[in-house]
């Protein structure tokens, strides 16, 4: 007998939720077969069988919270050697498709879908096999898109009633449309995000300082070099790599913002692991650029593109998300003009980028229109003084407005 246990989940992750059993008690499995999907605060992962056998018992059902090392199931691996001999009698299985309904269940189980997508599909009574995925796995958004056509006709029936003009005179006491509610359990990631955001505000003395950056020179440089850069490196030259380089330069000048508090000690990090916040289906994830100070512009752009793709298809690993000494988040991709980013403990600083918008500004006594971006630095005042925070952001501004400094000063 072999115990199937919750594996090590990575730095600071000690708990997971059983999202979906891919095998059932009594099923024969081969070595490498995925048995169960676990949902953690950072990523979803599958636990596979190390050897062949029969899944004897399942210790925790779907929805249960489990800790690292806990037994998920018991595998009878003594039956593994008998698998080839017993496989022969199963050969007549092709008869099963004769029943039109029988194939549906196995196909549903085989469909690659995120745990959240499965929950939403059950809540809306949507057949997963009928959902067209936009990536390698069916996502929550795919399921919600599949529900849209079904709800459209229902919404058009009520306006056909003679009483339809009534709303123009004021609120009607009788509901005129669907007033349904759905309830779903918070995912581990969303629950953890909620808990940590509250903890960050409760445990850190968090303040935010703002500045604005003239993006003219960076945008002009990108325009001049974009074709050659794309041809040489196979990736576009974006804004993100400039901010990563500027952040590293500013962190070198103000090392306290690259540090953390441990008890009554300050731990200064002499390396620069920059977290890049990425919006994903289950919530924000922050994959980390390791040793960003040693990366070229092309390496940064390629890594960020890879992070975005894998955040979208759910293939980020715990190693991708581990650690980080400082974080950059970009609300501008969603249209945000200004925001106050929240810290990711134990980090003491996070840089917020925003939408680039043309605005009139004064230059040498003249009013000119320039592409401007508001930037924000949220910081832990327990370790970082206001003067340092302001000067840090001014350093970011200087480096972005004169990108040649990044080359000249290394």
C-alpha cells in the first residue's frame, strides 16, 4: 500500500483545497496518471501516482482543505504488476458507446478545465464538453461566455408585455427581470488574497507617494528601435523592461526599499528579484524575475511575455511565484489613471504604473502636450522614511525620462 499525500507546495504555502478527483476509488491507475487537482493560494496543481495500482480509498472529498503531508488517498500498488494481465478482459469496452448517454461522463472527466470553471459550470448547469476553450484548459470566462446566449432570449421576453412602459414613470414594485443569485465558495487564491491584503494594511505602516513621468523619450526610443529589436530578439520592446531597469537602479540607490523586517532586524537584500504582478483568472499572481539586474532588455521582455502566457493558461509553477524583493504592478493596462498599490509582505515597496495619457505640461516656460504617466510608490513607513520614498520615485522619473542614464550608469 502507498499513501498519496499532499506534496510540498512551495515557500509559505502550507494548505490546499481538493478541487477535483480525476480518479475514483476502485479505479486502476498507471504510473504518472493524475489522480487529483489541488487548488492553492498561488496555483492549481495535479498530484499523480508514482506507480501503478488500484486507488483503494479516498481520504478527503472535493472541497476539503488539506495540509502538506496529509494523506489524500491510499493506492494498492501490489495490484500494479497484475495490470497487464487484467487489461485483456477489459478489451470488449468498445461495446459501451452503444448506449448514447454512457460516453458523456468519461468525456467530461477527461476535459481539461480549471477547478473554478468546473464549479461555475455546475452552478449554471453548463456541459463542459460543449464549452469552446480559448486556451489549453476551459476557464471560468469560457464557461460564462457559454451561458450568455442562453440568457439572452429570457431577457427579451419581459419587454414584450404591455406594461413595459411603466419603468419610465419610476421604479416598479414588481421585479421585471431575473433576480437570481448564485453562491460559490471562495477559491483558495481569492481567500488568501483577501486575508493578506487585510494583513498588509494591519501590520505595515503603509503610505503612498506619487509623481508623474514624461514618457516622450522612452516612446521615441521604442519607435526608433522596435523593428530592429523585434527582428533581433523575436519580441517587442515594451514599456515594462524600462521600468524594471529603472526600479533596479533606484533600489541600488535606496537599499532599504529592497529590504524586509524580520523581528527587530532589517534584512538587506543584495540581489534584485522583481515581482511582476499579472492578472489571472483566479486572481492576481506575481511571478518573479530572478536577478533582474543581470537581465538584458530582451531577456526581461521575453520573460514577461512568458509569464503572461502561462498565467493565462494556468501553467505557472510555484517556483515562478516564490520570493521577490520588490514588486511592479501596472494598472495602466486596464485603463487606470492613478491608484495606490498595496504591499506584498514581507516586501516594503511596490511600484505602480498607470495609463499613458497626453496632457498639457509646462516645459521651459511653454505649455506643451506630452505623453504622461502617473507613478505611485507604496511603502512600509516602519522601514522607509518619506524622504527616501520620494527620492526613490524621483530617481525612477529621472531614469525613465532620460533612458540613456540606464546605460551610462549601468
